[in-house]
């Protein structure tokens, strides 16, 4: 079945209606076409230790992959794109985001994040999942994010999950979708295991041509139901992700997971702020990874991320938006700046977390933390063509001092000139190519109005 992008979006927004599985991968044909492209003359930050940085470099892209990186390349038949006055780098990797909460942007206010998200989330319809996701993904792509981890803990029926997955597929972004129970859901109930397993078995049809993966948004070892969810995810060979040691009162969570024999390279830990040295050592020994979201961790009062300790232990670490209900926006440049400044403040050392290490967290290290460094995270021949360019002609980047410091300390989403995912231009010359921004904004506003009316929220 072939639908236009607009028809597909309308199908997704039909509240309560699941999207037929066969339509999802059909959206590949509606995205901008891949081409044979040669980016010429950009300042390339490959994030590949063997290639390094090229002050004047070229990148050849063919069939959705990086074909070559070097100086003075020739590529017969390729479209030549002048990348002069541009910083060229891998797309930014986002590692944990409750995308469904985008309709609740900055609504934590005086009521608090958990009361707002749990109460208003209970009034969601499947179409609200789509409207929020489309807005979030437009913001992500606009700001240079090429991979998101959609930690979806508002799946109230199968059609909620299918709506959220459909929005990811439609956007053209690379993603992992982690399947979870609604926040505040009774702990003695499992996820919809039958639906989760059916998604896993048939995931090729949902995956956007291989751009997307499936995982479990796990609740930890606190209940037999959650342990049963984990057992199913392990049997299906799927990665799991869990919030742990976020509040001081929840310290010891990693030790409990470790005692149950459930740490491992398929596990991503989120926040992990109140962690003991023994727990950090256990995480490192297990091969598990970490996701940090400094803005939400600061905003909600969890505490200060333990970036230095985990990096010193060799734990693969990525950065996350978490939720715009708290963070306000999805600005990965600001998140990079925050993680550096917080770590330097904790250590009383201006040089504790170097800018290049921070940029690694947002690119190749973030890819490692998601188990995807073999495909994305650096501009390496053979990897998928996920990359961005920043326009250094704009006032905040106009003085070319140190490019890495400029990205971490000065850049912002407005500087993102081009975004390519899987060899497709999703933003070009500063304009989103696969999104009708006015339509997405209007849909989100309409969805929020309906949600507030049903919830009696009055926002």
C-alpha cells in the first residue's frame, strides 16, 4: 500500500486507529531520494581517530553510505555541493527521550514533572502520540540530531505504540523505539507482551528500511511483572533501558540489578546519579552503557551527573534530551555545554572535561552507548551517511578559532545548515525538506487543545 506523506500523517492522526503495518516501510519512498553526492571543501571533523580532522576536506556519499573521506576527492557523476565555510561532522546522537511528552513542553511548572506527565498522559489518544512526535522530530532534525532513542512509557494500547513508531518512520530519522508501560502503571502488570513480541517478530516491516530498532523500556527488578518483561526481551534478543539511581532515595538500584545477574552489554542505564564506586565498577565490568541528561537532572533536582567517574571507568556514555516537559527544548548543543560545565564545576577544574571529549559523547561515544558505532557516530567510509553541517558565516560562529570548542561552546540549532540521514537530505540550505512545519505546529496545537479539554487542565 502506497500513501503520500500527507495521507500517511492523516492516517496516523486518526485517533484510535492503528496504522496498517504495510504502510510503514512504504514511507521510505515518500522521503527525499538518496543520491550520489560529493561535499567539497568543508572543515571535516570525522570523529574517526584514524581519519582525524581535515581543514579542507571532501566526503563522497553513495547509496546511503559514506563512500570516501579525504582531500581533493573526485567522484564521477556525483552532485557537487560546496561545503566551504561549513563545519562538517557526524549527526548528533540522542540516547533517551520521552518523545510522547512533547505536547507537555514546559508544563511541569509548579506542579512537577511526574504529577503532570502521569495525569495528563492518561488522557492521551493515539493521535496525540503522533502530533507530539512529529513536532519533536522536526525539532530534532532542525537541530542536527540524526538519531533518537524514543523511550515510550505511555503505551496504553497497541495502537499507541504503532502510532509512535509510524511517526518515527515517517520522519526519516534514525531511531530506537523502546516499548514501555504508562508512567504510574500498576507494577504488577506486564507490558502488552503479545503485542511487543509481535512487533519484534515482524519488526522488519516497521523499521523504516532498517533505520529503526526495537527495545524494552524496562522498569527494573522491582516486581515479578517487570522481571517477566525483561525475560521476554532477553528471549527476543532485544536491548533494554532502565532508569536507575536517579533520586537519592533510589540509590542502590544498580547493585540490585547486578545481584539479579541482569547487568550486561544489552543494558542501558539512565541517570545513575547516586551510584557507589562498586556499582560503577560493576557497570564497567558488565559492558552496560549510560545515558545522561544534564538539563533535566538539574531541573528536577536529581543531582549532578557523575560523568567523570563513569568515563574514567570506561563506560560507554551518551547524552539525552529526556523530556522537553522539563528541559524546554531539544538543543543538543546546549546539552553538550551543560555536561562540560557541570563536570568542570564538580571537579573545580576548567580542563576536566575537554571539548573534544564532549563532542565524542554527542557523536561516536553516543553511538557506542547505543550499540551502533559500527554504523553511525563518525564519518568513516562504509558507515551510514548520517551527517550535518554548521554554517560558520553566522555571527556566533563567524570567528574560526577552534572548531571543536566552537561546536561545544558556541553553536546552536540555528547554525545547522544541512542534515543528512541515511543519505537523504532532511534539511538543506537551512530548510527542512521532509516536514511541513506549519502543518506540524498546527497539528500539535490542536492536539494539545483537545488533550487539555479532556484532562480539564486549562492550559
